[in-house]
């Protein structure tokens, strides 16, 4: 693979926005459960500000950083899998099962793709399935 064949996949934007909103509006549950009395006071506003900042940090970090990188060296998704150690890639339900050589043993690693959009999921599974279809050593 050349540099042009480096594939980058990012988190699905609608899922990312949904998660950030869940983080930002988590304190509202305290009102709904009756733990906090209405109207809000200064400590409540502080908690709202902190969770909003956490949501922005969460979204900004995942908006710009690729979640999966595939190039000639191998696959990076959470951890690095060298291309020469990957024997097979098979699609599962919202994940990919890799058959890899680790520490002299053939093992299966499951990579969750719940963060990817439906189209990206299909493209990732197809790309990995086509690239990694070698015979597993005994």
C-alpha cells in the first residue's frame, strides 16, 4: 500500500453529538429524580458548567482524531496490529474479528465498530476482509 492508500475512519458525527448531549444534560436527571430541588442554585450551575465543558472536550477530542487507521504498516484501532501478524478479518455484528499472531500464538481479537456510521462500517469490513485473507498457520 502507498501513502495514498492510507484509510482513516472517524466517529460517526450523529453518534458523537448524541453522546456529548447525554454528558451535558446528565445533571437534569438529578432534577427528574428529585435529588436536587428546584430552582437551581450556584452549586447546580457549577455542575452544569463542568458537565458542559466535559461534553465539549469529549466531542472535540473525538471529532478530529481518527478512530481507525489502516495503512501498509498495519491496523490501528485502540492498539496497533502489524499487517504481517493479521491473518484474517471477518465481520460480526457491529465489529470485526481479527485472527492475529500474538506472542507466537494465533488469537482472535474483536474490534468494536459501534462508533462508526453504517456506511463506514460496511466499508471497513469490506476493506479488511479483502486485504486480510491469508491461511492461518497451525
